[in-house]
């Protein structure tokens, strides 16, 4: 059931640009949108839609649920500190093992020590991740402050370039960076471009996931960092314009499949969705395959999704140290699957009460799902995504002036 260390064939270079693309989504109109090419050796469709790495949320259990609902969205691990892997080499399965059904899956590393990042990449290689991503976007004080990595790395693009080169030297899969558009007062478009330019020049990094807000490091919470700095989608689309040899995924404030499609139609290479994919997994992930990728739905109902997840959950229940994961750990990803549906509040109350008595996930679901009408449990996902305001409609009219790259001699000075 789990991907333990094995030697796995090299995944295709998903992010190389090509004038010909084997895959075309029905909603893509602009020529820059189909940037991610697939090849005959690739088993996956390109990352038009990905689920953001989220600490304490995108664990193995959530990713298992997500993959039951969508077969084609790209999934990310929680951020794993490189130092943790280096110091836990006898316990790597705890951090790196995953079920093979989770592919395509990206490992996100955190850290600023080049040697540790290189070692972490090497340690992760036998597990067969499809990409390795470096976190240059987390504004948490524990990470960007005391930890001196996360978004604070954007202030040192030379170090990031060296780190990405070291990671690439220790893996045979693509390496990517997740960043913001700026940090504190370092928030001009030219400074963002200098970061992208230096990192891509100093390393094989050809794909950047860009959260379209800057980060504030003055001690505000991660939640406030998702709310207070304004979204500047124009910076993202300007990067698409100014770096035609690179690929960019847009992130931040995109909360529905209709907004995903709007971003792609406007020319985004890919879209990353965070909390909406966790807080409303059925109506977000359930539409990805049909509305974004244009492939047939798996036709599953929520009852069938829960049946499949229950088999997984009870098979791993209590198998790790300290009898983890427990029933509460395994039910946590399910708590939003009936978001806004009749019976949702009652189901959550019954599930909470059942934690005290139920010893398996199956028994808890049997007890609590009585609150949900059969019409909800047995209806497949709606075929049509919701409609809403197109927040990208005028973005091309407010792009910043084109970036003019500095000479390479200046870069290496």
C-alpha cells in the first residue's frame, strides 16, 4: 500500500517548453496557457490544477481522500524540514512514505542550509516523488523568522539558486520553487523578477509557483498574511510575459473551479488552490477532472468515496508509534466533505460524539452518516462548475512595465 524506498523510473520532464503539446484542455484559449507539455513517457497530465502544501492539513490521509475524488490534480506534501530528514534517517518512512495512488505528488522541503537540502533530496529519492519543491513562501514566524527560511529566502536569491542546484544534483526529477511576490518593502515587480531571474540562471529551476501577495514579516500571523497584503495578479501575468522560457503556477485567493478556469483562460500556466480544496473538497476537487482537464468524471458519489476511504483508513489505523493514526486523525479530512449540504452540522456533531465510543472509522461513519440524506450521499458531483466574477478579466490592462534583465556578469559579481 505504501511507497517505500524503491528505484523508480525517471518521471518525464514535465515542465520543458515545447511548441507542440499533446494535451489540450477545452478551456484553454491563449497560446501561453498550455505551457506544461507531456511526453509519451509521462503517465500524468500536466499540473493545470494543484493542491497547495498546507501544514497539518495535506498529510497522507487528506491526500488519499483527494486522490479518490480527483485522479489528475497534482498533490503536495506538507512542508518537511530538510534538517528533520537528515536527523531522522532511521525513521524516514514516517515522513516520506505514501501510497502509490497519490501520484502525481510533489515533496515540499523547507530549509536554508544547502548541504542539508541536498541530503534531504538524496534521502527522498528512493520514495519516488514526481518533483521536489523548495518553500520560499511561508511567512510563519517559526519558519521565516527564527527558522530563517520560507519567505525570508526571497531576500537571498543567490542562496536559493545554490540550494536549488544542490537539490537538483541529488535527484532525477524536476525541482521547483514556491514563493510570494515580495517581502515587506522589497515588493517591486523588478525585485520579484530579479529573484526569478537569478534562481533560474543559477539552477535548473524552470517552474515557479507564485502566491500573488507579498509577505509581511512584522510578527503578523500566517492567517493575516493571507488577508492583509493585497493580491496583485498583474505581477504573476507579467512574469508569464517576461519569462517565456519558464513556467509559472498562480496561487492565492482562488477559491473555486470557475476562478481556476478564468485564470487559465487568461493565460496562466497552472493554478494552485489551497484552503478551498480542504474546506470544500467535494465541490472543488470533484470538478477538477471534468471542468479543468476535460476528461470523464469517475462518477463516484460521496457514499462511494467514503467507502473507499474507510477501507484505507481502517487498514492504517493505529499502525504507527503511539497507536497513531487514531480515529480522529483519520476522520479529520472528511469533516468538510458535506460542506453547505443538508445535515452537515448534525453529521459533525454526531461524528464528534462518536469519537468517544467508536474504535474504527467504519463504525464512526456508520453511526454518524445517518444525519446525511441519501439524496446527498448518492448524488454524483454536478457536471457544471459554478460561475462567478472573473477577477482576471482586466489584468492585462494593469501589467507593470516589462522587466529588463541585468547582465549575467552583474549576477555573478
